[in-house]
C-alpha cells in the first residue's frame, strides 16, 4: 500500500464547521430517545462506512469497515493507542486511575502479562461458587406468574459473583438486608459511571462539570470500598497467614481451595494504589458485562418463547450438579443464542483509538470509499462495532432480527468482534460467556415458560458504558410444575 494511493474519507456535512456541535446535539437526542447506535447506522448509510467528523473541534474518523477494524486491532496494533487525549482520558482517570484499560505501551504490556493468567482455562472452568449464587437468584424469582423486572436483580447477582471472584468476599447484594457498605458502594459506583459517561460524551467541554463535587464524592466512596479489600489482602499476604501459593489460592478455605483475583495480583503488586486501580479496571468488565448480556438474552427470549423451549429441551436432561465447563461448552444452541444477543446488543458499541504515528487504513478513502486513508499522528478513530454487527452486506437483510440459527455452520471471523480482537481483546470474554450460559441453563431447567410483560415490543437502548434495555426486562416465568397460574393485572 503506497501513500500516494491514499485519499481522504468523506466528511460529515456539519452545520457547525468549527466545533461540530450539531452532530453532538443529534447524538445526545438519540441517546435520550434510546436510539444512539441507530443514528450512527443511518449516518454510515448516508456518508459511507468510513467518514470523518468534528468532535468539539477535533478530527475523528468513524468506521464500521471490518478491514479497518482488523487493521487497527491486529495488523497495525503498534500504530494505535488508547484514545487518551486530554479530554477522554480525564473522563475515566479520576475513577479508574492507571490500569490495564487506560494504559498504553510498556505499562499496558506489564499489566496484560500480570492479568492474562488470571483468566486461564483452568480458572474459567472452576465454576465455584456460581451454583450458590444461582440458587439464590432462582429463589428470588416469582413463581406465580407475576410480572418482574429481572434487570436490577441480575445486576445484584453478578455484583455478588464478581466481588466474590475478585475479593474473596461477596457484596451480598441479593440478601434481604444487604450490608450497608455494599448498598453505598453500589450507589456510588453507579453514580461514578454515570459521571464518566457524561464527561466522555462532553469531550473538550467536560470542564462544564468541573464543580460537580457529587461525582468526586461518589468515586471517593468507591475507592474507599476497594481500598478496604486491598488493605485486608495485603496484610494477610504480608503476614504469611493466608497460605496462598503461586496460584493465588485464597486463605482459610476448605480444600480444594479456589482462586481469588486480588490474592493472585497481590503476589505481583504490593503498592496499594496500583492494586486499587488494577482491580477497579477488572471490576469494570466483570461487574456489568455478564449481567447486561444475560438481561438482553432474557429480553429476546421473552419475545421468542419458542427459542426458550428449544433451550429447555437441550438442557433438561442435564443434572445441575454435573453442569461443568466442558458440558457448557458442548451446548451449541446456548452458544448460538448468546452470540446472537451479543451481535444485536453487544457489550461494546464503539472502541476509540488514537494514532501514535502516521499510519494507514486500508479502505474508506475517496468518493467510493474503497481507497486507503493516510491517518496522521494524533488522529482519533472510532471503531463502530455495533454497526459492523448490523452490516447487511455481512449478515443479510434480516440483520435486525433475532435469529440464533444464523450461527449454524458459521465460523467466527473478523466480522464478529464483540470483545475486540488482537492483543487487546478482552481477557475475560470466555468467563463472561461461560457464566451467562451456566445461569441460562439453570433458568431454562427451572422454568418451563417465559412470557414478555413489557408493553413495548422493540428494544430501546439505555446507552452508558454498555447498552441495556431502557424499560428493563419485564417478564413472567412459569415453573415446570405449574398447574393454574393467574396473570397479574396491572393498572
């Protein structure tokens, strides 16, 4: 590919040619209406699969081209860094500090080498204590046909699972009377994430939130909660009372012992501040990704009860006590359902990178969008994974329909990258899919039917760090032993 072959991408026709405020305002309106990524999709249709925009005066290249995404993620990985311009970096740095998801270069490589072993096959295959929390979740679900929004419960469930896995102590958010510090942490974390999202979207205008002391108070509570666990683990490991070995197994547990992330990390990192931020970076992925995935799955299954029945038929003969990692891996239909849910409402809609040097993109330039593009150092690129997964040229005219059968005999290639690709692919992707499949198996085994109770049939997104249903997941579940169940009448 020669530089002389490069052409400029098409440009968005801004009404505000200096700051690009007109496009920012359109996206804010679309976000409030629940159609944030659909707006992107319409712009790609109008201006091509790669186009240039102004984001508060800075040039940004938007692309949904799989070849461009593959080039940035894999083939020219070294040419691209995190979108760590002053604006975007500040949005997350106060909360998440210096961790694997905010780092570049040697620091990122060091963090990656430390964290990647925490998600080996042996650790993912160890499902303990997932059955205990799943039993608790199922016990909280109504069995009399009442309407319930399971979305908040799923967040509590995976908060317990993730805090147990990360810290060795669950938040116990599903208990009838959760600990006060857990409730405060949940609220503070949610407010911290909301503040990050506001500042991220504001870009260079995030100074408008400079006097928002409530946000600082919220993430300070988050830090205090994490610091409590960090202090405890550092003390236990330094006093050599924990009995952990090189595998990072937790202390005071009955044999066989199980792996706890913070204990494993404490073997390599003794600085409490560094430990705080690294564990927070992992928590960012561990806490919400699986709960949102499972919530979106139940949203779709409630509207496609025939798929629920097929899942139940595939899982009903499996003894829950024998539901191991290998068994879950063999359940092809469950994998297809989860892949289709991720394709429709994936965990990451956009991924930002910044060119660390002058580099090229293989397509997107010129009037027809087929020429390469010269990208100057410092230019930001927005890789739109949502639009890639809704590209009719790849997925067909039924791209917006929930059809797990599209995955039959389909091989995973660069056209499907919900957890990104290349060296920066999410290390927890297999854990997310395994946990979601486990819980889904247990649910279809317990409940014979699922019914949608949301008067709005279509999916309206609530887009923050992830996208989940704005109306929640309003369903009714009917156990296999049901005889007469009367549907509740509301209003």
